[in-house]
């Protein structure tokens, strides 16, 4: 199986405020993949996602970890949500 990485905002955007990657085999969101997407409010990621690069969500001020969805409880998303609760 080949590793799939998104290094820029993906072409599967449904709307400027939503990114839906659920039906992909994405394993990594590369550095700055959706950075500076100031209107991004929600994101759906596949369970295959394993890692985030640096500054993936830089200046995505409307996106909070609780608005990042996955089909199952992805470990990466669980980690982001736990950080949100600590703040």
C-alpha cells in the first residue's frame, strides 16, 4: 500500500468552509496542507489518516478540533480533541 499525502488544500472540497476526505486513502496531511484556509469550519478525514505535518491548520481560525470528523475514532483526531479540552 502506498502512502498518500495531501500537501495542499485538496481538490475534494465541497465548499470553501468544508473539506471532505472520507472516501480517500489519505495517510498523512502534509505541512501546511490547509493552512490559511480562514473560512474552513469543518473537515472529515478517513480512518487511514495517521499523521499531520507541521502547521497543517495554521490560521484556520474557524476550525476547532471538535469539528474534525472521522468515521471511527481516529487516534490523530482523538489527540487533537484532547488538546482542545486542555485549553
